[in-house]
C-alpha cells in the first residue's frame, strides 16, 4: 500500500519507469533498438510533441483543456515559414510565430474566464477559426522553399547525434518544471486546477492564472510550429491537424490528470516520448506501425481506468475507515460520560 | 432587538454597522450590528437561512453588502474581494475545508505567500509547537481526516497573522475526540488575543467555548451579549419566532401497539458508520431517529436504500428480506427514502416540477413511451394535496422556494406509494409555513397506515411528531423512548450520550 | 408539455437556427441561382450526412453530461469492417451491414462502460476510443487483400442504392436522415428512456435515488452514438462505393459543434434532437453554399468556429447576471 501511494505521489516517475521498461523489453527482443543512434532518433522525433504536451500541461493542470493547439501550430508554422521564405531573419520569424501563439492563447483565455465559455467549446471553435485563418494566410497552398540554413538547424547535433533542439527542449522542460513546482506563483496553476473555490478564498487570482496558462500553451504551440518548419521544411495548410489529441494523450500517459491539479511538465514530456516511440517500437518488434494508434488507445484507456479505480478505492476506503471510526467499538463505553 | 446606530468603538477588533444584503428581491440581512473585541469568541447561532453565512461571507469579501459599513480596529474598510480581507487579517475556515487535495500540507498552508520557503517552514513549525500540534507537513491533503483538514485551515489563517478567525460550523463533521481537541485549540487562540466568530447549531457548545453569543433569525440579530447573561432557554427563545410557546407543542395520542404489526424490521444491521441496529417500525407509526450530525443516522438509512454496502445483519420489509438489494428493487418492494441533502441528492434543479415529481414513478406509469397524461395527473394531485406553490407544472425547480422544493421532493418519494418511508431531515432549510405543511403530510401518512422513519436533528420536530423515538450515538442506538418519555431534555441528553435511566421519572 | 419554460428558450434557439438557415438559402440563392434547385439542395446532404446522423445521437451523450469524440473514428472502422466482412469473409452484404452496426454498438458499449462504471472522464475515455478504433480500422485493413489506399469496392447495386438511390423522388440519404430525426426525437422526448437521459444529466445522484439505473442509461447513450456512427459509415461506404478505413477522421469537431450549436449544453441536462438536426443542416448548407459560391471549404471553419463561440458565449453571458450588470453599467456610463 505504501509503495503504491508513493508511486502515485510521483506519477511522472511511474511514467518514466514505464518508458524504461518498454525500452528494455523491446531491447531484449531486438537489441538494435537500444543502440544510442536509435534512441536519439526517437528522442529527436518526439520534440514537437514534447513541446505541445508541455504547453498544454499548463492548461490541463489548471483544470481546463485546449484543443486548438494543432491549428495554432499550423498557423504559426505557416507564418514563420512564409517569413523565412521571403528572406526575413529567423528572429523575425520566431517572434511572429510567438505573437500568433500568444494571441490565440489570450483569446482562448478570455473566452474561458470572462465569457465563461467551457474550454472544450471555446478552443474547439477557435481551432476552427485558426485553421481557417491558416488557409486564408497561405491561400490554401503549401509553404515551401524554406531556406536550407534554417532547415539544417534541426539536423545540427551534439554529443554523437542528439540534436540541439532536443537538448534545448530538455533544458526548457527542466526550467519550466522548476518554475512550475518550486515557485509560489508556479503552484498557482495546480492550485486553481485542484480546487478553484479554495484558490479564490486564499486570494489567488483564478482568472488571470488561467489566462496565463492558455497564453503559455499557445506560445509552446508556436515554438513547436517553428521547430516543425525546421524539421519538415515545408508547411501544408493542414500542418499539425490532430496533434492536439496526441498532446492530450501524451499528458495522460505522463500522469497528468484531466480533472486538473495533478501532474508535472516532466510527466508530459515523458508521455510525449512514450507516444512517439510507440511506432518505432512496433517496427522493431516487426509489427506494422499501423498499430500505433491502437496501442496508444489501449494504453490510454488502461492507464486512466486503472488510475481511476485505484484512486476511487483509496478514497472509498478512507471514507469507510472514517465512518467506522465514528462507531463505538463493542467494548468501548461512552468515553465522555 | 431595536437597531440603534452605535458608533464604532475604537477598541473593537471588528465592528459591523447596519449591514444589509439583498439577493434578487429577497432581503437576507436587515441591518446587522455586531462588535467583537480581541480575545472574544462570539458564537453565532441561528437556523438555516437566518443569514449567518451571508454575513460571514460579506466580512470575508466574498459578497459585498448593499448597505452598511465594516470597521477594523475603528477604521472603515472596503472589503471587495477575499484577497483584501486576507490582507486585513480576516480568515474564514469554511464548513467543508477548502484544501487542495493533491498538494502537501505545507503547500496548502503556504500557497499564496510571497515569503521565502524556509522562513515559512520554520514559522509553521514554531506555530505548531506553540499550540502543541503534530501534523506531518509532507502528507498529501487528501489523506487527512476532516479534523486535520480543519487544523490545516486554521494554520493557514494563523500563518497569515489572522486576527479574526471565522469558524463555520467547525464541529459538524467531527468525531467527539476531534471536537475536544478543537476546543482546546480555540481556548489557546482566545488567550492569544485572536477574535473568533463561531457559527454553530449546537447550543451546548456555546456555553462550553464562547465568551459572547449572538442569535440571528430572519436577517436580524435577536439577542446578543456575554454568554453568562443567558440560559439555554433564553437562547432557544431567541431562536424561535416571537409568538411560539415552547410548552404548547401538542402530542398526538398514544398508539395501541397490540393492534399494529411491524412492517420494517432491522436485525443487527451493521454497515459503514453504524453498528448493530435493531428496530421495528409499524404501519401507521412515526418512529423518530434522533442524534447529532455524524451519529450514523443517514448512513444507516442510505444503506437500507441500497446506496452503500452493508456488513452484516438483516433488513426485513413486510416479511421479506431486502438486505443489500439495489435501490431500484428496494423501491419496488415498497420502501422509499427522502435524501438528507436536497440539492445534492433530492432534486433535479433545472428540471420542471412535473418531471421531479414523476421521476421515481415514471416506469410504473408506462412501459416505454412517456405517459404524459398520467404524469400530469400525478403532478396535479401532489401540487393540490401538498399546497405546492408553482406557476404550473412546467416551472423550473431551481426557481422555487426551498419549502416548495422540499414538498416536491417528498411528493417524489411518496409517488411510489411506499409502505415504509424514511424521511431524512424533511424540514431542513424550509420556512415556517412549509414546515407546517410537511408536518401535516406526515400525519396524513400515519393515518393512511404508512410507516414513517423520521430522521431529524430538530428535536422539537421529533417530539411533536413521533410515536416512539430511538436515539443514535456514535453509530449505535443508545436509547429507546416510548411516547410518554419523549421530551427535548431526554432526547438531547441521549443524543449527546449523557442520558441516565434514573432521570426518567 | 414538459419543460415548457426550458422549451420556450429552446424554441427561441431553434427559431434562430431556422432564421440562419433561411438566410443562408436566400444568400446562396442570390450568389448562385443553381443552388435553389431542389435536387441540388437535397443532393447537398451527401456531403454532410455523417455529421447530421451522428450528431443526432451524440446529443444524447452530451445531455447525460458526457462527451463523445470517438464517433468519427467508428465511421472508418465500420466502413472497412463492412468491406472486409463482405469481400474477405464472404458474408451476404446485408448480414455484413447488420454486423457492422453491431460493431458500432460494441465500440460505444466499451467506452460507455468505462465512462459509466469507472467514473473516468468521458473526454479521456473517448479520446482513447478515438485512437483505439481508428487504429483498429487500420488493423482490419491488414486482414483484407486490398490496400488501405484503394479501399474495397465492387458492391452489389442494391447496396449502392442506399447512398445514391431515391425514394419517391427524395434522395435516400435525406429519407434516412428524416427517419433518424423522428426516431431520435421520439426516443429522447417521448419515452421514459429519454426522460431518464435528461434526469441523469441534471443530477445523477438524484436519479439514482429515484431508482433509475443511471450507469446503464449513460452507457447506452454511447452505444447509440456508436450505432449512429456505423449507420453513417454504411451510408458513406455505399455512396462512395468503397470501404475505407480513414472515413470520418475529420468529423469530431463538426459533430460537437452541431450538437452544441443546436442548443445542447455540454454540462448536461439540456438540449434536444431537433436543434441538433437544424444546426447540422445549417453547418452543412453553409459548407455546400460557400463551395457553390466558389469558396474553398477550408475557409468554412472560420464562420463555423465563430458561430460556435458566439452562440455559447451569448448563452453563458446571458445567464451571468453579474457580467450583464457590468456591461449595462458601462453602457449607461458611455451614454451619459
């Protein structure tokens, strides 16, 4: 019971153990899997999802949801790619992308907090609008001819074959994790998601915390968009479509509870790596990578259901223990008489 | 009772003057004046809807008053949001602790502070040492008992250097020992010069812990002053509407038990929160179940009704065992239950009156398609019989008054024509007029030969309506009273576990 | 009779939708007179029949307070299963149709079971379902001798007629949609079951105290939406003449949009089938009309997204008295 409780305490640790177990198991069957080169390939391939998941983790931990990040990624990728293609410096492109992301996040945040539109509906609508805008912006055409110099950044590697992007992402995740968990203000996000009324009562600004979460989420989606441009080299109007679902799934796999208040960005990042490694795992086990989604779905359902059942059992037992404690035992008299 | 505009006094910790508050067109507070000095514990008592919580929420900055002023140490303040009240050293410990379940105790206490973590940590430790508490700071909040959660809430307040603590019914979900430790704590705080508002329903607590008392009824303070100036009877008088005379509660006649047969029998019924319950209820009888909150009354009723697992024993309804059956089956066998918490379990708030009344009986009206005609007829019948004030059967439940909501909830319970009805707090949050109607309904049921199990924390209600009473104390039935033994003193004593047989005569 | 007050509001909502629908027809008619031909108008439904059919029954799920984002993936799974059952397993096409509908029901039942009996958020379970069923669809392709790209085709004429035939001059798809609207309407608003769906959404605990089997009711709504997704999958397969695993992939967002735009609250307890049907048609006609007017369908997400947000915002802001007061105050201030 104690180990179980401890495991629950550090949910991202169990995700990490899960990730390592998969890797070792697959490695046992096919040792090639554990070659550094392959592992780095997985890590490098997961970077877009890692960033999306870390961003959306803020929103989910605050007790909301954002299904517009796929479109936000698409639009900011299109904007930055166009700017790069037209010969602007990468700084301009990145700043433009960040503005796009922050704006979308701000709109989502205002809609959810001030207009009180449920976040799933708000971001669903905004998802449509943003996706439509990327069609308007690109005229429905692909954005190609991104300068080679920019594309090559994604290939630049350090320490054998780990890309700068991925190491950068690692640093970002670490810094964000520290900010979120070790600073008073960082904990506001979790507090708002954990118990909104309680947060209000001790003077935490609930609305502005949520708006911040949406803006951060948008910004991360925008960064993911820029990296997408560098990695892929061109942007279709549908770029990033459906990524929001993968990012949410990654968060769940990483131990973040969709009811809010529980989980860390490190967990989200680990979840994203698990998500994006599944197809490679399948290849190394000589299955078709077509089963990618099936496995993700099964994992997702098993994890959340098991989690819910364990949690329910814990609270139910606590409730019963408490009720039983109120009842006098057979021998006990009235202790206050 | 006359509201005289008293000037704020300089030596008070907090003074409120002429506070009025209106919700929709409903005047909830009608000019409240109250002073609390350093080290005073003011017990605030009053029935549901008297306005206690509203007043406290205004002081906490959750609501804003329509009229009136709040003075802190003689200075007028404008508390427009909780953060401001907090900054002024006011802290509210809500009835249900509002902790962050997924965070550690320490985080729960320190969240919202801008100070250094280490400093806060040592501060908490020193406060706990001063008070002599032991609580592991790294425990997760959802593993705490309610009493421990309350400690955390109070620690939060103390760490903020709260000078004014508001405790909203702190003992309502505590066990006896927990209550004692809470009282020791309040004594400590009192000595440290902290002012406390203590909201409670339990008169005994007032004399035990409070220095002053204020009674609220219908948005005004009817009585206030140092505790020593009042007796228990004074307080009860202050709580009752002006013209009620305590002694005139008329009792119905003693039933002839030789003619009655038991319809519901419990044999050593044991579950979570109650143990070895043995009782019989006869058709045409009202059996009162008295006890304090947390004595296990609701738990044993909901377990009979199939809402929780039982541990052992038997429930026999009309000769047939119904132990551990599903709610639906129990309902079909002829037992129905009126839930204690109306809003949580009793009504469909955005549904209309008709669908609320028919919800339990719908499947008996027709097999597959809705039988609108029968549904309307059912609704009409109860609206007429129970004098439910609605604009029509299509009126939305949420727009009705508490009394009418409760009557509709009772109508739903009775719609299945049960042989046994368990009414759990049938008049909680109900105005005086509707209360009379509910009593009339219960008498009517008795006449029709329905067995009624009446669970209530309002002992006067039990005295007035019951033919026999059992009292529950810490999960067991500790005393049984026959008709001529039923009176307020006996029930109160028994419910608090201090009844002695010799007292009977 | 029931919920007249509520219905009153809904009625207003629904007449608003009808007004939008009529203005759409007028505007598009002016832009392109061909649009007003009955045949064209009716034929347009082919493009959005899936949204129409599925959203009707996803309405049930939302009324119980749930969420269903997996229905789209069941469309593809049904379609490809139908093809494989017929071509590779050699079943009679009509038997295959029945089995396909059962598969949809089963998919719904699995997710519904987890939602109702374990208390996991519906959003997460159906997100898992979305991955699972779209993944299974690909797996089913591997059972077949055909590849995912070409799909399975060559169906008997009688089957093809489901999607492309007419009945008394009305396209079969319109007829099927009509029948399903009536079915959904009667089930939701005229039966005890439908009432229970509402009651579960308003207050699940109170429903349990009324002896209603809330868990089964909740689970069943997911089965209904799963079955409706299969029906959509069958119609699409018939209309396109080919079974494909990737059908319905993009439907999730339009379905939820249609349901919510139709007046159903995603918090449960409120809503109706007629509103959903109207909203689905509004969305569909807008899509079709803009295409006829020479616009790319992709732009459409903008007005639909705005419509969704504005519709819900007016609903929530309208019920938020505090905000309304603040707005009116500011307004007066400006006037003064």
